[in-house]
């Protein structure tokens, strides 16, 4: 769910940024149109200025007809005509409306007629027909020039007005679009925050329940199953806790059985070992008694042999008996040591079993804390 919330916020952010980008793109396109209109004004005014320059050089040619200076004037007029062609080409490449293109078409038609008239006057001057040139200039070129100036000025004024209007409209549109986007983004963000707040409360409530269940397990209570009320992450967590409780109950049951069995068996074995130790000690006491009796009998035999007169054969027999008796005493002594060692080992085993019984009882006490 949290991932979904973050995805919604990311989506809102992407939409907002994308919208602002596209509005900015439209705004830049508007700027391009605005700049094209400004360029159109520049091209038209330059064209108008060049037409005026052509008129000035042409009147100079009429005044200086037949002189060498007309070569320079004609070259200047040709240069201005070339510039006008470049201006016309540049103007036609701009992003203009159909009405502007229609206006410029009329301007270009008049400019072409003006150029044709200028070329005709230049031809008359080159033929030294000055009067015809003056007549053509006054009757044809001046009215055509006035018309051309007027139409170019009108087109330039229209382009300037449109540029200004487009700039204002473009800015207003941009500001309104940004405001709408910001307001929409704020509204969506507020709704998303409200949804996230409700989701957060739901998450907190579910987390609180899971914490309570986990706390119950930490307090040795694994009797009650945790209700699984959803299929989300919290439901999965509750199911995992239920599985954990089931496993704990299973292991605790086994531990209790093993602890009871270990404690009971340990006590029985310890009692048996203690009884065995007691019997070994009793046997050892009897063995010690037999050893004392043997030593006394050996001493008695030696004393008798010293005080009585015996033949050699009888002495040899008594010596054999004394030797066997000494051997039995030595064997009894060794047996007594072995029995003492066994008794000590049995005592150690009984102590170890007592310690293990204590551990088993402690384990049982710890396991008994669980409510299963």
C-alpha cells in the first residue's frame, strides 16, 4: 500500500512536470511566433527603406543622365534589388498567418511592378531618352511607389500589432495554464494526502494489533490464534505469527515431554548409581576386613613357625601357605583400591546426574511459563 501511495505521488509529479513542460513548449512556440512577427516588421521596414533608396538612386540617374556616375547608381540599385530578394525570401520563411501572407503577396506584387517600372526607366536613361524616363517616373513610378510604401507600412504595422497581441496572449495563456496546473496539482496532492492519512491510520491500527500479538507471544502466551482479516502484508504477518505460535506450541510440547522423561529417568538412574555405590563400599569394607584377617593369620603362622619345632617338610608346606596368604592379601589390597576408584567414579556420575536433573527441572520451569 505504501508503494501504491508513493507511486501516486510520483505519477502526480510526472504529470505536473510533463504538463509544465508542454505548456512551456507552447509558450516557446508562441515566443517563436512573436519573434517571427518582429522579424517580419524588420524585413518589411527594410524592404520599404530599400525601395526609398532605389528611388533616390533612380532620381540621381535621371539628373546625371549620360554621365559615368550612373554606372555606380545602377550598381547600387542592383545591389538593393538583390537585398530585397533576400528580404522577401526571409520573410516568406517565417511562421505567418494566412492573412499576413495575403497582405505580403500584395506587397510583393507591387514591389515586382515597382522593380519592373524602375528597370524600364533605367533602360530609357541608358537610351538617353531622359524626357520619357522623367515622364514614366512621374506618371507611373511615383503612384506605384506611394502604393507600395503604403501597403508595406500597413503590413508592418499589422505585424507589429499582431506581435504585441501575440506576446500578451501568450503570456496570459502561460500564466493561466501554470495556475491551473498548480491548483490541480495541489488539489490532487491534498486528496492524496487525505487518502494517505486514512491509509496511515489503518496501517497504524493493524501494526498496533500485530505489536499486541507479538507482545503476547513475548509474555509466553501462545494459546490464542491471531485473526487474519486481510490479504495484504499485515495479513501475511498475522499468518506468519500464527505459524510461529503453532511451531512454538509443538516444540514446547516436545520439550515438556523430554524434560519430564529426562528428569524422571535421571532421578531413577541417580538412585540406582547411589545404591550401586553403597554396595561397592560395603564390598570394599568386607574386603578390608578379609585383608585384616589375612594379615593376622599370616602373622600367626609366622609366629607359630618361629616358636615351634617343625621338620623341613612341614616348614615348606607352611611357607607355601604363608606365601599364598600374602598373595591373597596383595590381591585383596588391589581389589580394595579398584573398588574405591569405582566408588569415586560412581559418586561423580551421581553428582553429574543431579546437575542434569537440576537443568532439566529449570528447563521445565521455563517451559511451564508458556500458555499452550
